[in-house]
C-alpha cells in the first residue's frame, strides 16, 4: 500500500488543501451572504452559479489542459480559485458573488479533471480500486475539515476568506514540485441522452433529481441550519456530520445493491430521505436533535447518485460506458443548477427549514417514478450487473485512456490540436521509406 500511494501522495496532498479551502467556502458563503442581507433567492442563485461554472468547466477545461499541460493548467486554475476566494470579501454584492462562484466552479471542474486523470494514469488495474478509494477518502475528509474551519473567525470579518485562499494557494506547492510524469492525453466525449433514457430511464431521471436535491442541500443547508437556531460552529458540524454519514453509508448500500435490484435500494433510500426531510421541516428540533436529522439526511440522500450511476452501467454495453458516464454526470450537474433557486423560493415563502421540504418533495417525486419503473421493467440478471464502486467526481465530457483512440467511434471526439500532435509524433516515429 505505501508503494501504491507514494507516486500520488503529492497530488493527494494538493487536492486535500484545495478541497479544504473549497469546503470552507461551501459553509461560509451562505452564512456570510445572509449576514450581508442577501435574500434566500439571491443565495440560491449564487449556489446555482457554482454548478453552472462547474458544468462549463467540464466542457472547457480539457482544451485548456491540452493547450498548457496538466501541471501548468493546475497551477493557473488554483491561482484563480485562490484569488476569487479573497474577492468575495472585497465585493460583497449579489452580482459579484454570482460571477465569482461561477469562476470557482469552472476552476474546480478543471482541477478535478487534472487530479482524476493523473490518478488513473498512475494506477494499474490491480491498484486502481485502492487508489480511487484513497481519493474518495481524501475528498470527503478535506471537505469535512474545511467546513469545520468556519468558526475560526467571525462571519462578518474577512479572516475565513483569507484562510480559504491560503489553503487553496498552498495546493500548488506539492503538485508544482512533484517529479511524477504527467498523465495520458485527454479526450472529449459526446453525450447519449436518448440511449441512456431508453436503456435505463431511472438512471437519467434520478441523476437529474438527485442533483437538484443535493445541490440545494450543499448550497443552502448552512443557512437552513443557522436559521433553525444553530450557532456557526453547530452549523458547520451539521454539514460535516451529514457529509461523513453519506460517505460511510455509500459502501454497504452499494454492496447491498449488488445483490438485489438497485432501484429497490434507491427507492428505500429516497423514501427514508423524504421522511427525514419532512420531519426536519415539521419538527421544531434544535441542537442535538437537528444534528441527528442532518446525519440521517446525509446517510439517506447522498449515496443515491452512486446507485443511479451503477444502474446505468448495468443496463448499457461496456463499450458505451464512457459516453454513458458523461451523460449521467451532465444530468446531475444540470439538476444541481436548477435545484438551489427553487429551494430558495421555498425558503423565502416558508422559512429556512423549507429547504428540507423542497428536498423531500423532490425525493418523493423521484421515489414515485422509481416505484413505477420497478413495476414495468424487470431488473437485470445478476451476472449482467457491474460491481458497485464509489461514485467518482469524474468530469462531464472527459475521459482518460491509455488505449489507442478510434476516430470512427461516434462517442469520442479527439480535439484537433491533440490529433495534430499525435500525427506529428507518429510521423517522427515512422522510419523513412527506402523506396
């Protein structure tokens, strides 16, 4: 295990610093925005802007990496993300924060792409599972730590933004100084919405709906917790415990879904999450009880995306996995764009706890659809099911491969710059003709 992690330890360290800074912002921005007098709808739009930027970054970042290389692209995007973290304190207006959050999302999309492509390049078939598991642990752990740091400075001061910027900027150091070689080239993948809906409609619809519910939770739950009577430290604890609960539950839930219809497991989780959401909305809980609701919500709501993705892979040919994965991620990202503003409208009308009413309604509607699909379509036979794995943070429209790219494959588009470079490389490596 130490030998497996040694080539990627600098990359994981950089990722941890970066995500700690971003996790701090996830909790800080709704609380600081509320203190600045931003309304719920404005905060919902700010949260949505992050996912607009993220989806855009998924589509644009591959071209930046092809142009500059992985290390230079990583350095540039970290520098921008760190600068933006400071800009929030300098320009506390809704319009500025919408723009800043979009830029942050775009940068994070590119940074995830660099990290995941690098990890895939360093891992072999024998070690990939362990490497990606370490990546997921670092991902959840760093975000949780970052959220817990929100109590370091008063919300109304700039100290927390400085901490976020420092953590983000320090992420450059271990990656810039690494001696590891850069990963394999990146390809750009097309989307197959129609194919996915015909093969596994639950996967496509669930990815979108879960994105709407969970995107709203990520963006507005700190505000809902604070509005329900929790202090700043308790609101951070609320978010941290919810994320950890979701991380812990993913694996046993996934293993269970390997043995029964994944849709049935998803249905149970959705019903439980909707029930927890309604209880959080109706019951005037505070303190420990509200934290318990947060743990319950995280455990039931956050693993849903991984189940939807696994169900899609069960129902599609292995040759189409790349395009299907990109389509699922796009649907999830679009749902995350739509969810926060709608949830904010609920909160404006019914109070901060109405966030959980929105998530409950979203999950209940999805549960009804999943139940309907279990009645009209039989589950796949067990031998056809893929083995469950933790949901990646892999980016929409991108994939890293060590295999030769087939230009005739309709699901893959090779950027012209990359294709031209490969043609030049092939020409240099071809011995001259003796004719």
